C-alpha cells in the first residue's frame, strides 16, 4: 500500500485546483489592498485612529456573525450560485466605493458601510469556497491542498498591503479600490470556469437556515473529533492573539516605528510561507500532535523573546519562527476539521472552525490589549506564553486526528420504514423505538456497546436518547430516541456513516439466536 503524497506540489498538478488556487490568491491580495487603503483613507479623512481601527471591525465582524449561516447555505444550496452571487454583489459594492472615492464624494460613513458590505459578501462565500476548492483533489492530498491555500492567504497578507501602499501613494485610494474590483472579477471567473461539485441528489426536504444551523452545532457538540479540534483552535488562537495584537507596542518598544512594524508583519508572513513549503512532509513524518505541540512551544518562546529583549534583529528572527509556528498549527487544525466532517456538514464544520478561531482571536486581542495597558507589555506576554503552554495539555483529553474514510462516508440505511402513511415533513416530534432480545448473560457487554450509539444518534439529529430494560422480559431492551420532526428523522437516517453501521452490527451481534431487531415509529398527536 503506497503512502499518501506529502509534496505541496501534488495538488497543484490538478488543473482545476491550480486555477482556483491562483485566482483565490489574487482575490486575497485584492482584499488586503482594500483593507489597507480604507484604513489609510480613514486617517486622511478624519485623523481618527478609532475610525481607522473600525475598518478592521467592518472587515472581520461579518465573518464572525455570518460564517455559520453561510456554512448552512453552502451545505444545503447550490455552492456555485452562492459564491458567484456573493462575488457579484461584492463587485457592485467595490465599484460604488471606487466611484465615490474617485469623485470625491466618499466620506467616512460611506467608506465604512461599503467595506462592511464587502466583508459580508466575503463572509457568505468563504465557507462554500473553502470546502469546494479542494473538491478536485484526491482525499489523501487534502492536507497539502489546504496548506497551499494557507500559503496563498499568508503571502497575500504581506503582498496586498505593500501593493496598496504603492498604488495609494501614486494614484490615490480610488484606484486601489478599482484594482479590488478586478481581483474580485478574477475570482468570479475562476468559479465560472471550475464550478464546485454539485451536492448529491436527495429526495429529502431541504434543511432550513435555523434548523441547519442547529444541526451543525449539534453535530459539533456530539462529534468528539470535531469538538476537540474546535476547543484546541480556540485555546491556541486566544493565547496566540496576544502577539498579533501587541505587535505595534512591540515595534514601539524596539524604537523602529512604522517601518519596523511592517517588518515584524513581514517576518511573520515570511515564516508562514516558508514552513508551508515543507509542512506536508513534516506532518506525515511526525504527526498532527507533534506539529501542534512544537508550534505552541515555538510560538510561546517567540512571545517570551519579544518580552525579554529590545534587540531588534533578535525579535525579527523570533517573528520568523512565530509565523512558521502559527501557520503549522492553524493549518493542521483546519485540515483535521475538514477531513473529519461528512459531506453533508463539511461547510458548516469549516464555518465553525472560522468562528472558533476568529472569535477567540478577537476577544483575546481585546483582552491582551487591555492587560498591556494595565500591567505592561512584558508581563502580558509572559502570561500569554504560559497559557499557550497550558493549552498544549488539552492534547490528552482532546486529541487531534483526521477522520478515517469510513467515519465520513455516508451509508445506506439497512432497515426499511414499515409505516402505513408517510407523515408531513414538519410533523413531529417523532419517537423511534428499536427493540432487542439479547442472548442470556450478555447484558453488561450489550449495554456497554449500545451506549456508544448515543453520540451518533444525538450527533445526527436526536434531541433525546435512552436505553430501557423490559421489566416483564429481562432479556429485552429498547433503545428510544426522539427527533424534532419527520424531516429531521429522514435526514438523521441518511447521515449515518459506515462507522455507525459497523457499530450497529456490533450491537446486533448480541441478539439471541433467531431474533431480529424490531423498530417502531411514533408521531406526536398532542
């Protein structure tokens, strides 16, 4: 059996992925240019650092608010139409911003509003794009594909603001926004040329936005693999946000001013890109936990370096290693999340990863900024480094791993629905009882095995689950669970994976000779 490829170039041999990757990088550069130009324009218009800072809020707040609903839409609607529609709306908003600024009519309110609209469009398309960009790539090359996307994003974060500064200085903010219109159209053309795979056809009623959101949250809560990854990325992001949030203060402490601040950012981006070139091989050789563990230690060490020394070149080297550590850990978390979610919920898993990382990053940044004002830069970085190290202790109760193929492949239900009349999709709640007559003397082993059914039943839609013993017939047990509606029950049946089916086989092995599983369905009437 051949080992999976570890070269970063393996997924880039796929023409569709290569095209989407290049055009995505162009889009990322345009987004970075727009953010930088809007912030500088705000300073020129108002002289207010607070309003300039609000540009970042206008860019990232939509991602935090809309990522999960956008993930639901990506899982339940046509991803091509969703992405294309969001991109065309963003083109319109960017074009309007360009015209207002070039015409001299763009004020602070209109700039912030239109940047916020662009941020909303990006938030709507991101889960769908992130989950579909790797569709052309074989599953065993997903880690390399996700790393390649991360490299493009980190490179764009360094290139975009630099290009924006040059264009802004020569031509003004309006032409920077005009470039952003072009880069967004490039992304739109890539989606038109290499559209995402269509969702598999289904006869089931489509999930609604609120129900789909609850389904995604329920899945994450009852999936130990996904929950572990979300908790781990929150812990890493919350502690690591201290360094990112305090970079301007670090530059001020070094006495390097704005150029030094730019160089610190450049070092972080350079380290991220550099490690991305070899991350696949490192992950294959040492494993996910080792990559995240070493990344946490190195990032904590970089924070200590920034706290302990005022020698600029030493801090710059520390930032190179910090960028490499951040990229290694965050890319690994992202890879583990995408590879551990079945197709029906993958976009929502991506969205929850984004919410967890960005939410922890945003709240952590505010906390560390306030702490630095109160106790000073060095003590704040000491505490953040300590918490980064403490977060690594989560590896034992919440280990990282990629879901195996049989854990994410949906299986065909093996029990027919013997019902007299099909209820309406919204009818419910629905109670399901599964009866087992087991072989004598196997009660303890049976209960231990069937208890493992609770997580997949709850994960896929059940709001209640319990096992009962028949007092009139001690060898008979009933598994009972409740689902909110008939549509939710049909979805739950369709979501069972091959791993779930293998577990059901283990449970049925305890049946007494000649016995079969008996299933009953009840619909609430009052």
